[in-house]
C-alpha cells in the first residue's frame, strides 16, 4: 500500500512539473492524471477479469472485450471497499451498488455465453 501511494505521489509531482511547462494549470493537470490513472487501472483490471472469465467458460462462448471497462470499475470499487474502512451507512450503499453491478455483469456473461 505504501509503495502504491509513493508511486501515485511521484506521478502527481512529476506531472505537475510537466503541466507547468506546457502552460496548463497544475489543478487541471492533476485532475486529468488522476482520472487517467483510474481509467488505466480499471482497464487493466477489467482485461484481467475478462481473461479469467474466458478461462472458465467453454470454447466458443467467450465474453467480449467490451466488458473490460465495466468489470474493471466494479473490480476497483470492490477493492476500495475491501481496502478502506468506510462509514457504516456509506459502506452499505456501496455494497448494494457493487452487488447489483456484479449480478448484472453475471447475467450479461451468461446471456453472451448462451448466445442470446
């Protein structure tokens, strides 16, 4: 966890210097970098989850790569939920959102596997 935090700080500090050289404000550049990092992490995690699901499904019924981003964001939400102790009320809401998301994702995977 400390390594990831250190890496994130290094990216942000390095990006601030680059952002100032290009004439953009540091706040705009910081926001863009954070959103890009979240998108990249979701895409990477989603691709891994799609590959994992495709290993389980029979040949010819693979899950499409278009599910990588939604699976990635659900995976990130799940990781955040496990890593951080959130207030009890917010935790329940996030669990409901994550649970509904996983159910809908499983329904879509089953539908794609059945060819519907």
